[in-house]
């Protein structure tokens, strides 16, 4: 029970950091492109986690039997994470923080299906009404009177698919390679490489311009890419992928509030109802399985 409470606390903290990071992500592309921003934040995340990796897990990893399948899985989740972040950045170029965050949290809808299709994972019945509630809350957070689906919304929708696969395959990897710090640091380092070379081709990578965005990159790199991805993995150690996805979906509500407070982006009564629905779904998804076990 203590392990579950620890994982739940990690997942909730992750949601808060990711939600507030959307503002920094939105503000951090005045002088650099989405791929450059993503590569910089992930490399900084790797540097943040490297001392923890060397101190706590390096010797254990050296002694462990890490096979080719584990390495392939780490490469795959690194790809999903790097381009999930990149698509978020591209979405923010065309739509606001709330919409990007809301369409991103649609991964909560996709995770149960990915779990079932790939691993025949049993899903507690409470997940399904929570998924529907989160989806409804997400729709209320969007501008319902705008019938034109903007490019940014479509990009964020595709981004949600990548995050759904990322959450499911992280859980799968932890069953065989239970080294959270190593996984978090590795995916940040490999992800920074995955986005750096495309950035060289499609964007102007200028070091002086990167330093102009240092405040945003520091916040997103150290907290969102470093500690939050580590907390994500700690959260998934003792929580199922479907349940943890619902908890992570809180980032959409937090991002909407942060965008309203910091960037003066509109948060009306309908959007507030959407936030309340998402929070209710998160609480419900955690209480019902615990009550059944008791």
C-alpha cells in the first residue's frame, strides 16, 4: 500500500510539472525552432539525471543482464518521447496552451486500447467511465463554437498517440529492466540525439539563440524532462498504465489554469467545468479499485 501511495504521489507531481511546463514550452520558441528546443531540453534533462544515475544505479546496471530486447525497447520509448515532445512544440506554434494540453491528454483514451491490443492487459471496469469523463472534460476545455479544427489541434492529437504508446511500453520495460533512473536518463540522452540531427537539417541551430531561451529551457529541461520523466517511471512502477494515464491527464487542466494565469489565455465557466470533470475522473479511478480490494 505504501508503494502505491508513493507511486501515486509521483504521478500527481509529474502531472503538475508537465502542466506548468506547457507555458514555458509556449514561451521558449521566440528565437529557436521546435526541434532545437526539444533537443536542448532533453539533453539538459539527461545532465540533470546523470549524477543520480552514477550514484544510485550505475553499478547495478553493469551487473544486470541487459539484453538486446531491452536496449531495443529503450530506443523505442526514446523515439516516442522525443517526437511526442516535438509534436507538442509544433502544436504550440498554431494553437494555445489549453488546446495543446487538452488534445495531448487524449492519450488517456488510447492507453487502455494499446494495453489490450499488445499485451491483453485486463482493465478494471472503472477505467472506462473515467476515460469517457476525461474525454468530455477535454472537449469542454476546447472552444466548442469553433468548428474549424486547427492545425495545432491535429498535431497535438497525433502527439497523444505517441504518448499512449510511451506509457504502455514504459510499464512493459519496467517488468524486465527495473532501473527507473537509467531509463529516464537514457531516453533523455537518446531523445536529444533523435531530435538534434533533424534540427540541423530543418532549423537554424545557433547557440546564441538557444541561450536567449535559457529560462524556459532550464525549467523544462531540469524539471519537466529530468525529474518529471523520472517521477513518471516511479509512478508506473506500482500503478497500471490505464490508471496512471488518467492521473497524468491532470496536466491538461493544470496547463489550462497556468495559461490563464501567466499568459492571459481565456478560461471561462465551461472550461472550468471541464477541469472539474477531469479531476473527478482521476479521483474516481483510484478510489474504486482500492475499495474493491478492501
